C-alpha cells in the first residue's frame, strides 16, 4: 500500500509498505479519505523539534516528567504521517458490532480502551491499558498500524475507537474531528454550555487552528462577546469571519476582563497575561504545551480573585460524540478554519505549506 512517511524536518515521502491486517477480532481496518494536518504536525514539519527536545534534556531545561513519560526518540523519523481523519470502514473483527464496510467514521487520535477505571472517569487520555501517549503517527510510534495518510490503517479497540460520522456533516469540514476539534471543544463547552452571556478571550498562536475552533464554538454558545488576540493577520481575518467581536495583534490592546480566557500561545508570559485578563471567579484554560521546568503563574491573583487555572490532554473518545451533536444542531462553521484543501496525491507538498489548516482528500471507495 501507499503511505506518506515523515523522514525528517521538511521531508515527506510516499512509500510502498506492507498493509496491516486484523491482529485480533476486536480490531478494524479503515481507509482514510479526508485527512487534516494537526497543529503539532505543523510545528515539527517545519522545525527540528526533536533536536530542540534533546538539547533541553541535555541541559536539564525541560520538565523531568517528560523523560519518564515520553520516549527519547520522540518525533524522530521515519514514521507514518497523519492522525486526524475521516475514514471508511474496510473490515471489522467479529467482536466489533454495529459497523459495516463503507461506513464513514472518525478515529480518536489517542488509542484508549474505553473500559478501564480511567476511561470510565472520562479520562481516556490517561487510559491504563494504552497509556497517555499511545497515539497514531509519530508520537505513538506504532508503525505497524499505519498513519492516517496510509491506504489502510489498523484500529485497535475498534468497538470504542470507531465513532460514526453523522451523514449530514461534510467530511471535509470534519477532517480535524480526531484531535484539534475536540481539543477546542473541551476548552469551551464545560465553561459555556448552558451559561449564556459570558465574555471570552482567545489567545491564539502556537495552537494555530485550535484557537480558531474555540472562537467558532464560543460564538455559537450565546456568549456576550468573543475576542481574539493573534499576531498572524490571516488568522485574525479568519477569527473575524468565525464570529470574534474584537480582533487584535497584541495582548497589550486588551483593556477588559473576561469570564473565560483560552490560552493557545507558547509565550512564557501567556499564563500570567491570561490570569490578569480574568474577572473574579473566572477560568483560564491553557491548551498549549509548556516543556520548560517552570512557567510564571501569578498565584496571588488566582487566590485573591477566586480564579481557576486548567490544563491537560484532551479526551477525544469522550468529547467527539457531544461535539458532533452540537455542530450538527447549531451548524457551526468549523470548516471555515481550513485554509488549504489539496488532492491526496499532493499531501507531501501541502503538509509542508506555511498555512493554518491543511486538509487533503480523495474519493471514498464505497459511496
């Protein structure tokens, strides 16, 4: 089968590799036909993150827990590319009920059993069977499964890992439903659903598309206003189209306080800025990953204003179904975040482009 392989920074290659087969009767084989580039993909495709990570380890600049939880060859090629997709089912094991050849499905990028004590608590990112970093593509390193830019992908725990795509939703718009979309949903929905009239600030940046998805979701949840801060002019324009009330390039331009601040930038000062922008009783949720040993947090403000600071991995297996229902009911324009659509065979070029959200596609086999 054909597979897009990450070789090194700036180099993607189409390879002919052996197709995976069903390993047991709880698994499934799928054929992705719409694939999105994740925000993390965009980072390591254009920058040698692995080299920077090793330097940080060498000089003890990164958090020690990283060395315990993440492999030393993190993001080192070669590995199959892609972990956000809409796919069609090719084959399922005898223990995978309710799915048939040709069904359109979404596959959470994190592999979870869906049944262990952590999964039962909706913490599928902390699955006790597969662990916090068992994922498709380069992070998971399970190269025998294939990446989402492969002709065939092996999905373990398929009874839980396959999530049907509602027929009324456009697969192109749902291309990031495996990861970036539910990540945005998890930052917004717990604070805004059923609580109309709140003010929201999104600090965009390193999480390029996720911040924009946050704007789209927040604007659909009867917020009083949604403001957006981002140095990138193209993303500021997209934020305006998605419903942002105020758009600016600099945090210094923000002169009000908010019920919810969503941090999507890796600036070291961003957490302190987020806390400063909160109303008493407000919530800051940070979706950016900080690898350094310490990050400045103004704890007295947290204490004095009764603020809440939240962070953590998303739990896509849990978040995807309610997110799809909301998008369907409210017709949320998440497809408006996509800045580049390309044919499947051009993925090796499109994924390297300097743009916010790349989606590649090909025709399904069964429809």
